[in-house]
C-alpha cells in the first residue's frame, strides 16, 4: 500500500517537474514583469508626490517674491520651477503670476515669455487657454495683430470659446473688419452666462456696431 502511494506521489512530482520545465520560465517572467510594473507604478506615484511637494515649496518662494515685488527673485524662482518642475500645476501658476507682475512692472517682454511658456509647456488646457487670452491681449495692445490671431485661433477648451471670440472681435475691429467683429462679439455674447457682467460689456460693443444681441437672438430662433 505504501509503495502504491509512493508511486502516485512520484507520478505527481514528475508531472509537476514536467509542468515547471514547460511553463516555469514563462510563469517566472510573468510574475517578475507584474512585480516590476507594480514597483514602477508605486515609484512613479512617489516621484509625482515628491515633485509636487518640492514644487509647492518653490512656489512659496515665488509668492513671497511677488508679495514683496522683488522682480529679480521672482524671475529666478519662476525660472527654477519652470525648469525643474515644469509638469506641475505650481509651475503653470507661477508662470501666470509672474507674467502679470512683470507686465505691471513695465516689462511686457518678460510677461510674454512666461505666457508663452505656459502655452508651450503647460499640462492643463485651462491654464494654457488663460495664457493665450492674456498673451493675445498684450499683442493686440502692441498692434502685433497677426501674432495675436495665431494665438487666439489655436485649439482651446470650449469653456474659453466666448472669451477668445471677444478678443478676436477686438482684433477684427482694429483691422477695420466691423462685420467680422460683430460676428465674433455675437458668438461671445451667446456663449457667456446670461448673468455674467462680462456679457454686458460685450453687449455694449455690439451696440456700438449697431447690433442688438437680444433682437438678433430672437431672429435666430425663428
């Protein structure tokens, strides 16, 4: 009886050996790959968290430089966060903040550089669209109208379409294209929240062109 059991056990052992000879390498590599993938995912998660913490610390320096209006420190700290932590939200926020302060400080060329950085390197489409609006507004003021048009007509989130249309209307007006401006202003007016104060400003622009957006809207609905 014992020898019969020993024989059965030996057969099972032989089957197991055969199985491992046939599939052992594949199983080992599969398990190893899964372990490496898990380790890589955890490592990436840790790296992202570490980047966010370090970027937040550097953004604090940016905010302090902004509060004290120290434009030299602001430029150094923003350049650091853009170079070292360019994929983080803080880098985009820092670039937008610094652009505003440089513009207020009479350095529009630096402001343009940081808006352009957000457009080219930002990871958040909303921040990129905001940078487009501000850069285009400055280019329009500088009468760089062709450049402004390129900035405004690039793909942006739908939520920003009314604001971009309003800026395009301003651009068309400067180029003497009243009808085209009217169409852009109407697009902006229709897309804005009815309760938004900005919508009233767009309505004033339309009125200056002899257009009544309410009447136009009623005509469209017929």
